[in-house]
C-alpha cells in the first residue's frame, strides 16, 4: 500500500461492497415485508446473491494475499530471516492477515447458505470478526509515523470498529434493515476514506502535505465528517432507488398475473359455453 494505487484498490473494493450490501439488504427487506408470515424461506435469486458475494470475497482475499506476498519486494511467504535475525516485511504480513479473515468470512457465508447445520448468524459473526481484525491490526499499524499520517489511519478505525460493532449486533438482532444499511454505510465510508488517505500521503499532483502541521489534522478530521455525510447520502439514495424500482416492477408483475388469471378464467368460461351449446 506504499502508493496511491495501493490505497485505491481496497478503497474501490469497500465502496463496491458497500453498494452491493445496500442493494442486497434492501431486496431482502422487501422480500421479508411482502411475504405472508408463513413464507420465510429465501428465494433462489437472493440465495445466488449470497453465493456470489461469498465467492467474490474468497477470490479477492486470495488475490490480495498473493499480491502482498509475491510482489517483487514482498516477503515471498518468509516470515523471519534467520541470517539477519529480523522479521520479513511485516507490513505485507499484516495486510495478508486482514485478507485472510475476509476470506474466512466468505467461506462461512457460503456455508451458512448451503446448509442449515451452520448456526444462524455465523456469517455476521465472521464478518464482524474480520472487521475487528482489520481495525486491531491498523491500531498498531501507525507506530512511529508522522502525526498526520497516523491521524488519517486512526480516523479509519472509527469506520472499521463501528462496522464491526453493528455487524455483531446483527448476530442477535436479525433482519434489522437499519443495522444492515448502517453496516453498508461503514463499508462505503471505509472505501472513500482509503482514497482520501492515498490523496494525503501520495498526492497525484505532487503537492505534498505537511505531515506535522496541526491545521492539516483539523482539516482531515472535518473531511472525515464530510465523507460520512456523503456515504449516508449514497446509501440512502441507492436504497431508495432499489426499493422504488422493486416496488414498481413487483406491482407490474402482479397486474400481469391478475390479467393472465382473468384471461384464463374468461377463456375457460367461453369454452364451457361452447361445449354446452354443442351438446344441445
């Protein structure tokens, strides 16, 4: 991550994942609220969405680990150098560990959809644990850095731990749309803030920030609040579009179904009348 691209890649992943969660949870909420009380099973389409999500997390985590380990200056799966009596690229190992837990989260998600033997809420628990590990590692990721460098990474922890806490609540409070959308919002906030960290530490225009100036720390703190407001707007806008679109198409589907039933009943009655006339 020692460049802008290294921050933009995970930032893009978290932004897309937050968008994905928003769409998925709104569709699930619509399904839950529109079905009779006796029908609580997940339809095939929503089950496939869970498989896609779990598979993508496994694939992305695997790619992330391979990149961290086997880039040109990576550790190449070596943790300790006995000749020099030193650890080998611990920064890369920390990133690999973060990816590992998100990969585990993907495996648990697929298993929880695939079989009922997995306890209810295990997928949320695994995702909460992955976020906690991410924040826990980042907490000790900034030792010895310049004040502004440490500050922008510390601000990221608020989004990470808030997402972990809300996801943990979902283990006990199931199917709560507010918690689900808040989780999506925290992922979007993470994604946009990764971009901001890249801009501060590795500006594309070449104008370096003064990493010791207190005013810069005040600005990025305010900027974090702007990112939070923007993520809330994006989640709200996306959720509204998905809900309105789903409601509209669902209503059209009911009309078509009713129309088909009416046409079918009319055709049946006409056939019955013709048969009676033939018999006479």
